[in-house]
C-alpha cells in the first residue's frame, strides 16, 4: 500500500484532519507511526463505538501501531465513582478487544493501555503542573465543554480533563490522535499548548457521530432507547430497531447512519453486498454495493424503513456475537461494573 492509498484509507468516513499535509509527511518519514484513541470508562459502550473501532482498523491496515487508552482517571474526572473504575476498566477491555476482532482487525499491532499506569508518574504530574501554568481556566472550560458533563458551577476535575488528554499524546508516544468531532476543541488546545512545553503537535483525526435511535439523534449511554448495547441479544436488537426513529425517505436517522458508515464499509472492504431479505410479494431481496446506492434507495422510498431496520438488525447481531461470547461465564464483570443497570 503506497502513501496515497494509506491516506485515502485513513480519510474515508472522517469529518476533519488537522492536518492532511502533516499526515502525509508523517507517513513519508516514519515506517510505523502510532495512533491513539482515548475513551474514559464511564457509561456502557454501545454500537456507536464501532465507528471509531472501524477507523482504528483502517489505521491498522495502513500499517500503524494502534493504542487504545482506557482512561480510568478521566472517567473519575467525568463523574464515574472511584470504586467502579477498575471494574469498568475490565469491562471495557473485553468489549473493545471484541470490537476490533469482530471487524477483522489484526491484534498484533493493537494495544490497550490503562491511564493510571502512566498518568500518576512523577514526570507526567510535573508536566500537568507545567501545562496548568500555561492554560487559562477559560481555555480549559471551552475545550472540555463538548465532552465533560458541566453544570452551572463546574468542578475542577472537568477543567483538568483536557490537559490530561493533551499530555496523553506525549506519554503514549503518539503521532496521531483519533476522536469524534466533539473532541475538536481539546485537540486544538493540545496543538496550541504542547509546544510551550517543548513537545511537538500531533496530527488530529476526527470522525462524525452516528445518530442515535431516538428522534433527537443523540446516542447516549444513559438513554437505553437511543442505542444498542454491545452485548444485546438478537431479540433486544430487533425490539430497539423496531422502535427506532427512521422516517420514510428522510436520511437523517441513526439506522441509516449505521448502515452507511459501518455495514457498507465492511461490505465494500470484503467485496460483498449488503443484502436485505424481503418476501417476494414485496419485491424480493434488495442488494446494495455502495453507501450511495443505499442512501439513494432510502431517499427515493424504494427501501422501506422496516426493511432497513430488519437488515441492519441482522448485521448488528453478527458484529455483536463475538463480543457476547467473550462474556460467557464472566457475567459477574457486567454486574460489578454497572450495578445499577
């Protein structure tokens, strides 16, 4: 795979890269660059996580070393009870490895890193103090505003959050950071302030959100109706899909988002078609080769929402089966990590 092919692979299904020129230079100068994605151990992971898992798989295929930071301290800074951090770390470790495997990713160049294993070191803490002397409260509040749950009187923990995330790029030896578009302000803060400590700015790659299953489009761990859990069974998937917001002819919905960004990406990589089984009396099975074909059929109303939901349910179940299998005999991990659910 040449550099142009690697860049095209990394660029697909992204919303913004800061900057593509720096990405190209990185690929020209380094044989195996490092990309990292951080996720705090808060609510239960859902199918929306597959968007960044798919992009990490693209990085693996482009020859990168991939690191996933399970940020336990970040979870505490974002209001996760301290006594649940280790239990949620174990849960996340299982489901995230399962996602990469379900997507066919090669785990040889994949690593999970626990935040507190390096974020409590003397060097890291000293850099945190140095960075805090450069970043204003206003800078930090603005950077974290789209990520950390903030109230009228924000806690100091939320202000520290973006500073830790910036330093994580350095201490994970990352060349690239991957995140959803809501991370943009934190990425910009890192690029602005890390050089003040003598560290280089990293390439920042941002992916769009997949809309949730409810009309407001928000996919939230705290709203079960808005998302499909990574260990939901087929019956539960079908029930949630049946209730999902998916107006006929209107492409602005989470069901079509998931079908386009994940299912079709997987199918095209495998040179397969997305097949939606349908009775002959309703026209027989539908077959799609590209994201554009799928969206066009939905907008033109050749593809009915119920048929789309049925097809997506089947494909989601296939993706989740390897993850569900990882919890067979380990069900207590789920109960310990999320005792109130």
